[in-house]
């Protein structure tokens, strides 16, 4: 579980921005989006091969 430290009186929007940056850095959101639905192993290989060719 990602954790962020905020200063006393820090606006919520700044804390949310910090949290989003941390999640992006860890790749948590990307992984969540990828796991939203089941993808067959052959589809994963095709996607990876397509990415490496480009």
C-alpha cells in the first residue's frame, strides 16, 4: 500500500498529486488497468512482440 507524508495544513489536491505521482512511479495504476480483464497468454505475447517491433 503506497503511503505519502503530508504537511500540516497541506491542501488535499497537492496530497492527491503526490499520491498519483507515486502510483505512476511504482506502476501500480498501469498494472491495475492491465488486470481489468483476462488476457490469454498468446495475446500477451502478440502485444509484446508488436511493441518491440515498433
